[in-house]
């Protein structure tokens, strides 16, 4: 049933923009339970899809499924996609400690990108 749904969805998405096609394919690619824990933000000029993880601890799960989700989204949406970037909550093990202001520490790239927008 899932394969039929993927094929049907892919054909019905052809009139939408690449970003809208990927957003529509998201729930099918990862399943409704996992899809509810993240939202599609945007597709950037480098063909990287930005996803916001909504619940703490789920970023690790998405990261483990990165390759599979990228392949599924490409196939379902029929869109050239280079990568997926997950933003938001990670596990407590992966959280970086904030450096004190003026310490000269380098900020993570995700923080720099958000402030540039």
C-alpha cells in the first residue's frame, strides 16, 4: 500500500514547486508518527532541505535516518535534493555548551545561519 501511495503522490505533485513537493512528500517518506515531530522549513539554493525538529531528543532519530529520508524524498517528490539539514532539538549528549560572551569561541554554523536571515 505504501508503494502505491508513494507513486500516486509523486504523480500528483508534478504541478507544485520543488519545495511544496518535498513538504507534501515528507509524511509519506518518514511516516505520520515521525513526520509529526518535525516540520519542513524550506529548500535552499544549494538544494538542501531544512527541517525543524519539534521535540527534544528526536533530532538523533532523524539523523540516523538521514540517507533513507533523502532517498525517499527524492523518489517520491521527483526533486533534485542534495541533503537534509535538521535544525532544533538534539539529545543532551550532543548539545554544545554556550561559550561566554567575548570568549572568542566559534559558534556552530547553524547558529550563524539563523542570525544571517
